DNA sequence: TAAAGTATCTCAATGATTGAGAGATACTAG
DNA sequence: CTAGTATCTCTCAATCATTGAGATACTTTA
C-alpha cells in the first residue's frame, strides 16, 4: 500500500463484515471458479467459451425453471456476449465433438434448438463434482438456520446483479 | 430432464438450502460477475484478460495481504493460466494504454515489477463501484449476526476452493 | 569461471472472434 | 395473395489474442 490519493484510504479492512471484506471474498471466489473452469475446459480440449455455452445449453434443456424452452443460438449470443459468427463457430465445435445436436424448431423454422448429447451430461458431471464436493464440505459446517441465511444472501445478491444488468442495458 | 442414468436423479431441487440450490445460486452469481466484467472491459476497449491482469496487479500492488511484493509477469502467468507470450502481449497492451508501468527489480534484474498508473485506479473504481453498490444493497438487508454467518460461509467456500486448486495440481 | 537454473521477451503459426452480409423463414399490411 | 419488413442463423475474409519453442539476460551453484 502506497497510501496514495484517495481520502477514503487507510481503511485496513479490519471490519470483518464490512463491504471491503465482502468485496475481497466475492472477488476471490469468482477468480477461483474461473480458474477451475478454465483448467477443466483445457483438460477436455475445450475453450472456456465452449464450456460456458455447454452449461447454458444443459441448464436450459434440463431446467424448466429457466424458460421451459431449449437454448437457441440467439439466446446464447446474448447470454455469453458473443457475436453471431462466434456463436456459430462455438456450436460447430461442440457439435463436431458430439456434445450437442442442432434441431430445427418445428414451429418457427428459422430457429435452431440446441440439445445436449448424453456425453455432455457426463462431462458436466465431471466438472461439477469437485465443485459440489467443495460446496458440500462448506455447507456441512453450518446449521440449517445459518444455511438459510446464506441462501437468502446469495439470492439477494443475484437479484441485485440482475438489476445491474438491466440498468446498464 | 430425461431422467437418465444417475440413480441420484429426480431431486427436483425443492430443498431451498440443499446442495442444488447452492450450486444454482453460486453458478448464477459467477455468470453475472463474468458478464459484467466482460461488458465493462469491452466498453473500455480492454479484453477480459487485460482486466483480470490489471486487477491482479492492483491487488498485489496495493494489498500487502497478498504477498507484500508487487506483481510480476511470472506470477501473473500462474494466476491467469496464460503462457509467457500471452502475458507479454497483455502487459504490452496495458502499458501502451498507460495503465501500468514495468520496472526492473533492483535486486534481481531478471525480474520485472508491475506497478499501476493512477489512471488504472480510476478505471478499477469505475468497475467496482456498481458491484460495490449491489453488494451493499444486499448487505443492508441483513443483521450483523447474519452478515457474520455469510462472511464465514464465503471464507469457508474459498478455503475449500483453494484446496481444490492444490489437489488438482 | 563454467554450468545450470530462472525470468522475461521474441516471433511465426494457430485459431477464436469480429462484423458485414447472404439466405431462409415469419409476420403484416395493402 | 403479394410485397415489404423483421427475425434467426449461417458464411467468410480479416483481425488479433494466444500458443510454444527458442533467444536473451541475469543469478546461483559448483
């Protein structure tokens, strides 16, 4: 610390539940997640983009919560912040590797629905298993009441972040 | 959900503090963070990689907690999972844009220390401000005792993730 | 001093991403 | 029903970040 400009400085982040603590913890968690994701993707010969796309497809396809509809290239484009060309290339790679199938929608034939192949499920499981184990290990150290608090916080946090998303759009 | 292989299936994630809920919440949070980071980077004409590098440099340079030492290309390489060429290119971009300076270490002259320029601080502030606001908004809805629980959970989670990192290395 | 080790950089090749535009299909109004 | 407009996906040449082997400069050990 060079004690530079900012008059708000010299807060040694001593408050363990202060904003600073949260910022540090959340940032670190994000970094770790990303590093793990990237490492796994690399091991599988995939790119981080491919991995993100695959997970988004799996989520949409198996989770009726998201929208009930399977993923489409267009939605992926928005969700991953890619251009159309990049989405096509990414899906080409995933399809060539046998992780997904493209299926023309019967109703609107401009639309392509993205379905995962069974192999992709295994891949996702392999990816999530260690993360799940870690999460479970952490969960195990808290009482049900405490877990409820944590879940509530995460939900609130997500709601705020979603808000932030719209705000800047 | 096609009710495939796994005998652990058919958990409709009804348990609001179950592992499933945590997985979904954490994953979503991670995605949002990444999307926000990427959008911001794009607005600034930077890449996500550059942004991550810049933050790592800022953290190391201003946070004595990390190591006391400023960041170096070598450490960045490990932290961001890049090759040497990519690190050099990334630092070239950041230096050209005036965000960082490269300074040869006096003691070991093979080593380059990375320091941020003042402009970079402003950039980081602009990046973190909305995130801080969101975090604060969420924080505001919890009692001090509850916040303590959340912080403890995040810390535990990070500890587990760090463990995971070593395990796979 | 020689040899081995370490930190960073160089550069040609690779390949993901961009971005404009084409092609195909859907809606909407005359 | 037809023309016109909007939407969804894909194509393709250009761009540019990344890779990876090696060069360079410095340090440490023998």
